[in-house]
C-alpha cells in the first residue's frame, strides 16, 4: 500500500520541487529497450540465449518504468529539496534521503542529478524531464543548478 507523497507545502521552502510521472521518460525507456531487444535477436546466438536476454530486458524495462517514469516504486523520488550543494530526496514511501548532489547534465529537455547519500559510497541518479514537473518549476530548477541559487 503506497502512501501519499508529501506536498510541497508540507516540505516547505522555495527550493522544493515536486516530481510527476513522465511520458517522455516512458517513451525513451521503451525505445531503448526495444532497440536492445532487436539487436539481441539479430545476433548469431541460440534461441535460448536470445530468450534469456529478452526476459532480462523486459524485467529491466518494468523496473525502470516503475522507478523513473511512473514513480510508482516506494523508493521513487517524488520531491526534491535543494539547499546549496545539499539535497533531500523524498520517496513515495515517505522516507527522506539526505546527501550532496552533483549535476551530470542539465539541458532544456533533461536534467540528471547524481546524489551521494550521507554515509554511503554509491550515488543515486535522479532523471528529470520537462514533463516531470511544472514548466516554471523546471525552469527554476535549471537556473538554480546553473547559477547555484
């Protein structure tokens, strides 16, 4: 049973950005997985190996759809708060992950934040497309990341 995500008003602050499911991300994920599956079936492999790769790619597609495109996993980020180089990720389950971020890319069509949670060695990527948030808020996020607030 998934809990309701925290509202921006509950989280507070002008540097809070609420995330929504993304159709652009869904289309891109499907296209990449479809092409990978097509390439596997064009390779000179046995039918069993091709089927195994197809199953793995289908599982990957389902996982990334739920995590990044639909934001339906309990660990999916539904809001972010940025304060300097510090970031808080708010998950669908209501948990909060604190850490520091590094911008990998920010363009008019895509923003990727690599987040290093406190006390961990592995980073977590948050992929944000323009349809992941309100148009004005997406512009504000890009400006905040470009100019550092």
